[in-house]
C-alpha cells in the first residue's frame, strides 16, 4: 500500500543548472498544497519561512510527523518590500481558492487574487527577490471543444472569477520580468490527494469521501466533461523542479503541470474511486449546468523540466485516500466539517464575525 508521504527522490541538479535559491517565502503555507510543500523544502535543505492568513487552521485531518517552518500570520495584502528583503524566492500559493468560493464574492476575489497577487510580485521585485513561482490553474482553459489538447499557447477561456484572476495575474506579473526578477507560472491541473490540510471540495477527494461515508457516489451530471488531474505531491515536485531549474529556462514561462495520460472524464474519476472503495454504488445524472470541460497538453513541462514526471494517477490517488480514511477511522461528520470545504469555512468565519467583509481578521477583545 502506498505511503501517504512520498519518499521518491527529487530531481538532481545537472551540470549546467544553477544552484537553487536558499531562502524561500511560501505564502499559503498552511493550505492544502503548502502543508505538503514546506516540509519537502525543509528536507531539501532550504531556509523556509511560511506565511498564511490562518483561515483554515481549524482543519487538520491528520498528523504526518513532519517538521514545518516558522509561519507568519499575515495577509498578502499587507506585505511591503521591506517584509520581503533577504528572500531569494517567493512561492505564491495564497489566494481564495476554487470556483464556488470565488463566484460567491467576485469583487473580493479580484481584490485579493488579482490585485493582491500583483502587488505581492511588485513588492518582491522591489525587494530584490530573484524568483517568483505562481500557482496558476488549468481552469484558465475553461470550456473547450472536444478536438485537441490545450497548450500554454491556446487562447484562455475562463468561465469563473477564479480562473479569470489567474489569467490576469499571469498577464500583469509577466510584465514585471527582467534580468533580476524571474516569475514562472505553473498552471496546475485539478489537484487531488492526501494533505494534512485536506480539501474535500475538489473532485477526486470529494468523491472518495462520499464513497467512504455513504457507500455511493451520486452525480448530478453525466460525468462526460474532461478534467486533467495532478496529485498534490506532484505539484510540489514541479515547484521544486522550477526552483532548481536554470533561471533563463523558466523566467516568464507558463507551464502546464500534469501528465497527458491524466486527462480524465469525470465519470472515469468516479470509476477509479469506485475501484478503490469496493461495493460503492456509482450513479450518473443528466448533463449538468457546469460547462467547464478541457483536456490539456503537458508536453512543455517535459521539455523545460526534464527530470519532472507525475508519479500519481487517479487510481493510485483513490487508493491513497482509502488508506488515509482507514488510518484515521474518518466519520461522516469529519468529511462534512466546514474547514475542509473552503466556501463553508469562509462563510462560517463571516457569519460569526471573526473576519470582516474585506476578509481581514477582526480583533478579539477578551479583557
């Protein structure tokens, strides 16, 4: 059975490859990706500092025994160039994530995800940060025709505020690139897999949770839309490969992160989950209202980062989820808990007035 934590070796620097940057700031360090990435960077010998608003710290599904860096409780909108001095690289993961959450408040999404991310990149550039790795998304491709795979040169067709912000950040931060500041945009496929800060609002993880807690997967759609998938550990490996690549090779580049063989129809993802959870019933409905469907080419990442490859497919990821649920004896109440669904947790924080309408924490007077 697969380990929850990858022990596979990371790519080794080639003779012509530059030394990796030493001191790294990871925004969103306590998130779904960040909580897997930061221990990996520490194991690789990096000097890592985390930064996170802390919206989802109530959601810790399991303890992995890993060391984690000191993490600042800060909002990216408050950072100045002085805060970023001394860092060699910024890995920017911290945004309002996923389509339903961002559609809930598009105006605030643009203020945080677009304007906040661009301001962060400008501050990093002014502070002398050399590399800026931005977690973008293949959702930029939106609704696509059945013919052909979408490449980094394909016209974007964002269907949501979340995807549109990703496109705008790529455009505006890309304009900042020069001989001293090298941004790279990693367009991740739809993420999945185990993380201490698990998300159950992404497709494979959600279906696995339903299979475990209800014994059935009931879908409102026919499952025919296409989705490329990428495991959280493979996303982290791509980030490390980007940081260790020669600057000139990745500066200003947009790179799809995933594998050509991991373009799935949603029904194929459900079937992979069904195989991992025996006796689970799968039911499909009519065509749903979500018109997002796209297949993506991942040839470019093989050319620019030749040592990178995805190690996790949907079948292996579904088996990992079952192993995790068995390990923690997960109950239905845990699966449904708001910290594991981004929109639910943000709404809870708003309803209880722990954060204000601008998504800043409210001071607590306990005197």
